[in-house]
C-alpha cells in the first residue's frame, strides 16, 4: 500500500515537528541521559525482534 501526503499535510507536519520535539525534550529531560539511552537500546532491540520471523517454534 502506498500513500501520499498532500502539500497541506506537509505544511502541517512542518508546523507540528518543532512543537513535538520540544514536548519530547521536556518529557525526557528529567529521565536522564543514561536512562534515555537505555530506553533507546531496548526499543531498538524490540523493533528487531518484531521484524524477525519467529524461528524458535
């Protein structure tokens, strides 16, 4: 399946991106750099497991 973003949708994304980046920065600033990096590592591992077929069965 393919989709397209309209020019109006692209403009909306351009306006929302800085707002969301600031929100995420504020949400994670008290979480700490070490915890943030650990979360990123765990999420990357999870993404890999989800993408791989289940060979264990």
